[in-house]
C-alpha cells in the first residue's frame, strides 16, 4: 500500500494516509484496534471523504446510476442469489441468522452492499472487503470511488482502460466488455494501445488521441465541447436493463436524481458529439437508426408479448398454493429471454458488435421462444385446464393471438405468400451465385 501510494498523484500533492482515512470521534466506523490510538481513523474512504478535495467529481458520481447500483438488493436478481442459488450458511457477528455466500461473493462485489460496523469499529466480514459500485457506506453515502480508481496508486490510465469496466460489465446478461472487444472500436484499441496516451491529464478525444475510443471515451471523458463527467449516464439515451428499454431520464426521475432534467434526446446529442470526433454526420445518424430499429424489433416481437404471456401464465400457476417464483421452468425461460438474450442483443447493437447482436442475441431469443417458452406455456395450458379454466382460457387466447401475429405466423406456415415468394427468389439468386 505504501509503495503504491508513493507512486501516486496523492503523494505528489502531499496527501497522506490520514488526509483520506481521518475520521471524527463521533463516526460510527472509527477503528478501535489498539494500534492507531494516536489517530482517529476509519477503514473505509467514502465518496464524502473524497469530496473534500474532489467535490465536482463526487457530486456527479452520486447523481449517477453507478452510485445507486446497491439498490439492487431485494430485487429479483438478489432473490436468485439469496434463496434460489444460495442459503444462509455464512454466519457473521452482524448476520447471526446467516447470509448467502452467493450474494456476498457475487452480487455485492459489483453492486455493493450496506457495510455494517461491529462494536470495535471493524467491519463485518460479510460486507467487507467490498468495492461494489453502489456500496452503502457507514456515513450514509452511496458509492465507491475505488470501484474504478484502484487504491492506493489511483492510476488514471488504469481507470480509463476497458479492463477496468470489465470487473462488472461482462457475462451472460451484460457482456459489454466482450461486445466492445468484438467491435471495431475494441479492435482498434488493441492494435493501437500504445498510441492512446492514457496517462495524459486532460485526455481529450480528437486532440490528445485519435487511435481508438475506450469505454471512458464515449461515456465520461472530455471532448472539445464537453468536460469530463463522472455521471456515466448522461450520454446514454436508452436504459436497456429492464424487460423493455426505457428512456434514461425517465429512470433517473423514478430514482429521484437531479439528472432527470437532462432528457434522453439531450444525452443522445452529447454522445453524437463524441462520435463526431472520428465519424461524419451521416455515418452517426444512420448508426443510431440501425440501433433503434433493433430496440423496436425486440420490444414488438419479444418483450411486449412475452411479458404479457408470462404474467398470464403466472396467474395460472398461482392457482396452486405450492407455486413459488423460479419453481417452474417457465420462470427461468422468461427470465433468460429478457435478462440474458434480450439484453445482449440490445447492448451489442448499441456498440456495433454484430456477432453478439445476432448469435448471442436475436438467435437465442428466437430459439428460446420456440424451443422452450411456447412449449412450456402449452404444457401449463394442458396441465391446468380442468382446475383453472378461467385463467387457462385467458392464457390460451393470448398465446394463440401472439403466435398468429405478423411476427410469429411463419411458425404456423401462414406467412404472407408475397413475402415468402420474395425470400425464395433471393435464395435462388444465392444458390445460383455459389453453386
């Protein structure tokens, strides 16, 4: 720790250990370990501590989705980790009834948790160590600056590297790091890493570097027209996390964030300003049209009818008192349709990753829909018809309407003859070219 600090900007600015770890005697997490008795200190350096020197950055961060990541606790995802995947086998002083190791080692390490303080000022082992982005600190602040700025050197080049974001933004439900690496942006970064000047103090795209963008370039770093911002949502028009994509300022308003005043269209213009350092206007405009066409496809074909069908199916399942969420295959299938494949398709289209958009996205959506979802819904209809006729009738009618729609009637061999003929003509041309 001391060696890292000695090579850091903090050392050069005469910022020592106590300037960051110093605490007030009244603080709940004052450390009483018998070693630091000459100093009143706390283990955790929270955003409020960082704000003494970095007020602008902390204000932006605390008004961002990143700082609110800990609010996932109690959500559907956390139900999976606490109950379905795990158990209460991890017993600690602050969790005498136990807590799930799956949540502690998984969810909490990215999203953060409420850090609990024991009587001696030490931190409960279920909640520390923890650099989760939305960690709830003993002083009441939300967030962890060290989620991105790793202690104790706080190297700006490390914070700007795509690998930094990959701690959390990867995997089956939000593989942004893998998506970036597949994209032309990621390919350019790997080829020209040494030209990126990532340690530059101002690091303005189009001025200090032009070789490639990183995650930080697009979502928070400076341009000729914009200052750096630690609110990483202010250049994102669409929130692709929910079942259906939502305008980002609407999510901010729901969470009571001041940034709700910055509309989704304003955020799009900010992102287009970043793009404009490397691309011309027609390229940029057409890209966003392509991207939003994928969002429309996902909503119309999968999200809207899928959610309606799932809600109707759950009404049937609940007619039996022993039904619990995720106890039936249809719960898992619908969850993975929107939470995994649906997110992958949308995130990948937003970052120009064609393989993830298609083979890990829309292909998986269609496959799961036809191979798993529809058969499971039909099985529910068959099994429950006698005991829940009203609920089953509503589900069956909705399923028939959905599968007879323009999006799905192909599966019943009812495709528009003209559309089918045009596709067959294209197939003939293809076969003629490559026979």
